[in-house]
C-alpha cells in the first residue's frame, strides 16, 4: 500500500511535470510573439503616418484588440471543435459546423468594425473634437483594415490549428498565441497601408477605401440572409454581439491610455517597438488559461466552480513563466535593433517590463478563468466569450500596467 507521504510526492511530481509541459508548449507558442516586435518596429518607423490625423494612433490599439477578439473567437472554437470532433483538421471538405462558424466570423468582422468605429467616434468627439470628415474617415479606415486582414489572417488560423492537431500538440495552447502574433504584424501592415492610401492618394484614396467597404458590406449581407435561420450561426452572432459591444468600449480606453504613454515616454522608440509584443503575450497568457479551461469544462475534467482553479494552477504557472521569458527577450531584442547598447538602460528597461508583466499576468490568469466559469454556468458557449473578453482586457490591462511602470521606472 502506498503511504500518504509517497502519494503526495507522486501528486507533486505529476503537477510539476504538467507545469513543465505547459511551460514548454507555451514558450513554443509565445516565441512567435517576438515577431510582434516587427509590428512594433513598423509602428515606431511610421509614427509620421499616425500623425496624419489625431485619431490614427488612438484607434490603433482598438484595431489590434478587435482583430484579436475575432481571431480569438475563431481559434477558440476551432480548438475545442478539434478536441470534440465537430471540426476537421483542414479547410476543404470540413464539417457544416465549420463553414457556419467561418461565415459568422465574416459577419462579426463587419459588426466589430462598425462598433469599434462608433465608440471611437464617441471618444473622439469628447476628447479630440474630431470633425464630420474625420468621423467618416475613422469608420471607413477601420472597416477596410479589418476586411483586408480577414482575408489574410483567417486562413492562417485554420492552417495552424490543423497542423498543431495533426502533430499531437494542444491547439488550446498553440493556435491563438501563434495566430495573434501573425495577426498583429499583418494588421499593422494593413492599417498603415490603408492610412497611406486614404491620406496620400487624395482625392482617389477615400474613394478606393469606400469601394472596398461597399464590397465587404454586400458580402456580409449575402451571408447573413443566407445563414440567418441556421441555429448555430444565429447563436454565434447573438452570443458574440454582447461581447463585441463590451470590447468596443474597453479598447477605446486602451487607446486613451496609449496616448498618455506617448506623452510620458516621448520619443523612446524601444517602448513602441515592444508594445504589440507585450499586449500580444499577455493576451496569449489569458488565452492559454482560458482555452484549456473551456476544453476541460467541455470534457468534464474540472467542475464549473471558482474553487476548481486549484486544478488549473499548472496551466496558469506554466503560461506565466513562459511570458516572463518572452518579456526578457523583448527587452534584449529591442536594444539590439536600436544598436544603442547600454547595460544600465537595458537593465532599467527590463525592470520596467517585469513590473508590467507581474501586474498584467496575474490579472489575466484570473480573469480568463473567471470568464470561462461564469459563461459555462449560464449555459453559454465559453469559447464565444473567453478569448474575446480576455484579449481585449489584456490589451487595456497591459497598457495600463506599462503606464504605471513607465511612471515608476521612468
């Protein structure tokens, strides 16, 4: 008979092995966040484009976040679907469930763009005193950016989910972190391109953007009326609508906080260079915690209660450890790119990122788990809520944590 002490040792070793497993896979997934420095470098290099209009920089975090919401919803549903068998590992000859989900993602992309644009206009009128022309410009630029990114990013999400599942990796850990990083780079390129077309090709630029918006609108209307009577399609749209409204307000706050950071940080390009990677990494921590929780809830391996977080602590600790590694690498790489190495400045900047990490990581782990439990208890599909809510909150919380760290460290 195994003694109580021996049993406890076995349990501790199993827990440690699970933490190491989660840490390894999380590190693999979060390593792709280093590509977020590419998005940050673009942001730093094209600050002049963002100065074309007072709203351009303020809207940028919102576009990143809303694209993350759509991508998070898609990847979360794909990951759970692969585990449950309702989705096949591929794009062609997939299930009816998959194609209804794909159509819903297209419709939600337009809805999210309109909501983000509307809330951005509200904040803009209150804080920036934007004009009527600016109002049209904001909405048109957001819709065009999101439409182009949809064509580029969603197929990549399907490929990543299929490959991870095929090679025995956990899609709940792998898919969203990789997809979100690729998405940040691509949507930054899309946003800069759309801004350049809109402002540099005047008077043709606004007409080109408007034409793209009209084509996208026609596609969405066709899919909506085609699938509106499908229960799964309607459920996805209905449950996601509340999330999109909430997220639209959250991400507008993020833009306001980023503008405050720009006032404090001034021209410190290293902060802008790592910014997309930071918010991406914290969003991924939440997605790993939340997505693994939703799968456990679906499989019945954890009870839908807050006390069950103890049985989910290995995923939380493993994801946090991986994020700390990524923050360290972000600090070093940003200084290598700048080619202005100073040990004192490097250590201060690393400390700044650690302070940001400690604040944001703990918050995101708890938030993702709580959202999963609350939505499951209400009988909703947690995958429609967890990643969309946590990813947008991650952007706001990480941005606010960065602002606090900048004020503390300087």
